[in-house]
C-alpha cells in the first residue's frame, strides 16, 4: 500500500487535470487573444461556464495531488502526471464524438509503457517531510528566475510555437514548485492541524505559485499550438519535479545500469507525448 495509494491518488488527479485541460482550452479559445500578459483574461474566462467547470476539475485534481504527495514521494507522484495528455485527448475525442486513429492509440500505449518502464527501473524512494529554509531559498530563487526569463521570452514573441513553448515551460516550473511546496504544507496539516497549516509560509507560497501557473497556462493555450506548449508543460513538470524531489526532499532514483531502462522509458514517453500533442492540434 506504500506505493499503491499515492499512485491511485495521482491517477485521479491526472484524470481531473486532463478534464480541466479540455474544458479550459475550449474556454480559452472563445475569448479575445492578448499580445501581452493580461490579468483581465481571467475575468473574461469567468463569464464562460465551461471554464468554471474546468476550475472545479482543477480543484478536484489539487485534492487528489495533495493526497498523493502526503502518502508518496515527489519523484513518484509527479511523473504520473504525464498521463494527462493521453487522458486529455481521450476525453476530447469523447466530447467531440470522434474516434482516435490507430496511430494515436499506439502513441498512448508508448506513453503508458514508457512511464511504467521508467518508474519500475527508477524505483523512486525516500519521503522526507521537512525541508529546512536554507534549501528552500536557492530553489525558490532559481525557479523564480527561470519562470521570469521564460515568460518574458514567450510574451515578446508573436503567437506561435516559440511563444507557446516558452509559456508552457514556465507553467511547468510553476507546477513543479507548487507540488513541492504543497507536499510540505500537507505534512504540516496532517501533523499540526489547520492552525499550523494556515501559519506556515509554504501554504501561501504554493497558493501564489498555483495562481501564477494558472495565468501562465491560459496564456500558453492562447499563445500557440498544443504541439508546442503541451510537451514543454508535461515533460517539464515531470523533470523539474524529480529535480526538486532530489534536491529538497532527498528522494533518490536507482543509478548504475538501471539508467538504461530509465532512458528507454523516457524516450518512449517523449515520443508519445510529441505525437499526441501533434494530434491535439492536427499538426502534420
């Protein structure tokens, strides 16, 4: 049950996020596009019921993610979110009442198989619950600098792949940092109760990074094709989360010859994600 429970919670969160992605993308395409970063975009989206439904799915995903992080390692939980893309395309095909072609089912199988191989070979371990402030400060500084650089680079470019890719990557950093902060806050909640949860700085920090991620995600969806933003978002979130898990929570993965099947799994995931992202926009 030490692995099963966080995996089940993470799968529920991935499914909820996939539903949210479908709903939010449909809403984002119905509002005027913006050339720069615009907080008013959220006000426009609030008038779309489909976007509200997407936010409810995000909340459900957050609850599932919190439960997964409370019971499992960051390096185990976050990579499972690469399943969001195949799940999102499956949901989108059901909503549009279209059948996925065989090539896309093969890509879905590649993502699932790659994830299974990579996680089995990596055998993520460790579940440290307390991170000292001297580890948080450099991690927060680096993540903030990377997000700012990617967001500025993306917003300076016209709508297209470069803009969407930069904003998708910036969103990925925010997602990974949100998960790392949430893991600490959930531990505080379970150990110290609601008062401790509301008085720890990580609670407000993960709320702030989550809001940043939401704003960046909406701009990434408007900024260009899914084939550019989704791989950066999906793969970036998993990769950065693993790095934060190792650096902050002292989690670890198997090394040595185990790196070969891990790399094979990652290659399958990357190929599948790119293929699915192309399918999501009809890109050739």
